[in-house]
C-alpha cells in the first residue's frame, strides 16, 4: 500500500532526496522568495502531499539544505587539520588535499554551495564558523612547528576563507578550474608567496 501522496513503489528516502535536489536547484536559480513549493513538486514529479510528508514548509526544506551544507563543510574543515609528523614538501600536498576536498564538495554540489555559502542568511555565520575552525587548525599546526609561531592566525584564517569564497565563485563554479588544481594554486600562493627567489 502506498503512503498517501507518494507514488506506489516509491522509496521514501529517494523521494526526499529528489525533493532536496530539486529544491536546491530552484533556490539557487530563482532565490528563496521566488521559489514555490508547487514548482518543486512538479519538477520532482511527486504530489504536493508527498512534499508535506517530509517538509512542513518551503522554509523547512530550505533550512534542511542549509543545515546539510553547514554540517558537511564543518566536517571537511575539521578533517583538513594536519597532524604532527608530516615532512616538507608533502606538507603542501597534505594542505592541498584537505582544501581540495572542501572545494570538491563545492563543485559537486554547486546549488547547495550557492545557497549555503552565498545567499542564505546563515552564510555569514557559516563562514565565521569555518574561520574559527581554520584558526583552531592553524593554531595546532603552528604548535606542531609547521608555521611561524609569530604568524597572526586570525588574519591567516581570513585570507584562506577569502580565497576560498572568491575563487569558488569566480573559478570553481564557473568551471574554469577543478577543485584539485585550484586548491594547489591557493596553497602554493599562501605557503610560498609571490616573490621570485631567483
């Protein structure tokens, strides 16, 4: 027997996933205020009652998307911390790998990224939380001897966030660069600077 509002034989988790994907695309393309539940259900090919089995309202599905983005980004940022014992030049590779995972998440989820990192009311708080996590990572990494002890950790973290924020928008989401190449270039500039040592 089918649950009221959902197609017979439909998998509940699959239906919810499709609704979230379609909603992310609509919110990213049209904005929160212009997006309609009726458009989401039509494009997801489900009934309106099916939508309300999973989400109380348009605001609820939007908040679910922002929460998913924030949670995944927080995990990836936390996991990007370099543990003690890494030798140069693999340090740059390790940092690039961690940043590349974050940028790959953005590139694989462009609609979710546009919502969570740019257009949602929570975007500023999400970036502040990410900055705090990067500060914690840098502090631990400086204590492990990877970076100069006199480094201004807060400024360094803001530089990382600024680079990620701007270049995700101009290079990654436009398809000009892939996540790994962009991460490598950002890390090379941040670690080795712009000065020609010749």
